[in-house]
C-alpha cells in the first residue's frame, strides 16, 4: 500500500490524472448556504460501492468578516436507510479567495439504494477542543442506484471516520510489495491525543502531525435522559427508590455531644424602654364556667388590656335558721336610743340599729334633711371633647364627634359616687373612650342618644334612636 507521501508525489508527477473537471465541482453559496450539484453528479454510485467516487467542492473562504479557511471541514450525511455518519475532510486547500476539498464516498454512505442527504459543516475550536464557531449549509441530495450484494454488509460497525483513520495508519506504516516481493521494513508509529486532535509521528521523531481533529469525530449531543426516580424515606427510616428498600438509613447515627462552648461576651446595655400607660379596653362578661380571658392591644407606650370575666355560678340555697324563743328588748330612754324606740325581735319590716355601747337593737330616727337632694346639672359644648367628670353631677353633651371621659377623684370615698352623663351621636357615630372604666363590649351607633352611668368603676350604657325622641 502506498504511503501518504507517495500519493502526494504521484499527484505532483501526474497532475493530468488528478485534475478535476470544473463541470464536476460542487459549489457552495455562502450567503444562501446552498450546495449546487452539477447535473452529471446527480448519481453518486451504486449500492455497496466503497471509496471509488470522489466528490469535489469549492466555496468562498470569506463569510462576511469570518475567514473560513481556519475552520475544519466535515461532511455529515444520512444514507438511504437513515443511517447517519460523518466524513472528516483531510485535503482542504486554499487557493486565492476559495477553499477546495473533496469527499471520498465510502460504503456507509452507499450501503443502500435511494437518496443520500448531506450537508457541509465547518467548525473552529479552541486549544481545549471547545467549538467556538460553526458554519453549516442546507441539505443536498444525491442518488444511489440499485446493486446486488451476495453477503450481508455490517455497515454499523464500520463508520467512515474510523475507516479513514485506519486507512491513514496503513499508509503511514509504509507496507509495500506484492506477490513474492519483500516489502520495505516498516517504521514504528506513535499515536497521541493532545486534547484537540489525534496525532501521529514516527518513533524517534520530534514533531507530531495532526491526524484528525477531535471536534470532527465528536458526535452530536444526545437527547436528554428520562427523569430518574426521586428517593423517598420509608416508615423504617431507610431511603426507598420507588417500592425498593435500599437498606440505607436516611439519617446517620446520633453523634456524641459536643463540648460546651465558651461563654459569650457581655452584650451592650439595651436602650431604655418606654413606660407603658396601661388602660382598660373592652370588658366582656362570659358565661359561668368559661375560662377568663385577657389580651393586650394598642402600642407598647399605650397598651389596652381587654378582659373577659365569667359570671359566678349560682350559689346553693341557704338553710333555714332554727326558730328561737321571742323576747322583749328592754325599753331604753330617748337619750339612749337617740330619739328611737325599742322593738320586739319578732317585728317584721322594721329598720333597726345597734347601740354601739350596749349592743342593744333599736329603731333609729334621723333629723330631717333640709338640704336639696337635686343632682347638679351642667350643660357642655361640642368643643368639650376631653372631660374629667365630678361624681354625683349630671353632664349633658350635645352632638359629639368624639368624647374622652376620665373619672375625677371623689371628695368622700365612703359614699356612693356616681358619674352620669348624656351625649348625642350624629350622622357620624361618636368615638367614645372611657378611661379606667370597666364595661361590656359596646358599639356607639349613629343617630342615637346615649345615657352613661358609672358606679364603682363599672359603666352602664343605654342608647335610644333620635327618631324615638
């Protein structure tokens, strides 16, 4: 078999044998990305031909600002049985403004009769073999005529790219000679992968020669794989793949306690907090047996305490006292009685008192009260929106948008002190605020007149529609 050097020498010495008819050159239009095939090349061969037809191609080396002469070329094809493969171009030449190259059509492309579809693909890769730029043409078609094979071809095991590599290796080994003729002694060849190409050299030589670029023999990216099974944790604590127990626990064994860490540094003093002004919000009466409730609303500076207080359970009836003997209280003088008279113990509906010095019961008499018992009345203005009430005095407010009431301190805490006022809620309901007062949950409505009575810190609120007055 002739070496690559010998073939090049034969081409140089016999150019007429290797000359290409211009009418048999397939031309590529860089702008349209089309391949124009001469009419005489519509049929590329016969079924099962192998390496007997070479197709020649020519294209401009410049595509806009990109110099395509720096790219590696390969021909991607699909035979008539939809078997795909790629041919790596090894004879690229640059002449003037054009690039020329050829495709020696192999058996894998011609394995079946019908149509071959192919494109021209140019790629430029970096030093790590990563493709940086790529140029492709549209699909062209050639026909393969029907042939006859007496043995079944196993083309899937012999793709064209591998055939080219093996052919180049055979040529490089320089195995000459024919029948009864001794061949030349071969030289040992070394092969390496430098990361971007498969290279060869004769053993002992310093320089390496690229045999084929890795980007030209790298297949296209495959389709995404099917989703895997998401592992789950079974009742026994192991990882499961579907219904299969892997036997692997989802948690590791409990580790030993860690050593106690050093105490942290003392933090900076906190800022002085606001002094809260706690006020009573709503007080709701709950049914007997319900749990008392308490909640806090408002702001940290002005919190509102809302309470829910259950009624007490009804007590058991008292037992009847034993009937005792009646007796007559001793008659006391008016001086002793303070103007009263002694009564029998059995007398009913008679108010009695106890003489603190003797412990005797008597009916007291009191001097006539000559002072007026009428409650003082004070008319208020709608500008009096924040008022402190005096006890035992009636305040009458007109229609109010808002009203805030605070209870004044009584002068005599040993008597009943009632705080009493009226107000009118107009078309916009009055906003009523009672400070330090307990009451049921109330809602002030529009177009109502309200009476509020506060006794022993508990408010009673009664409203009447203004249409009823």
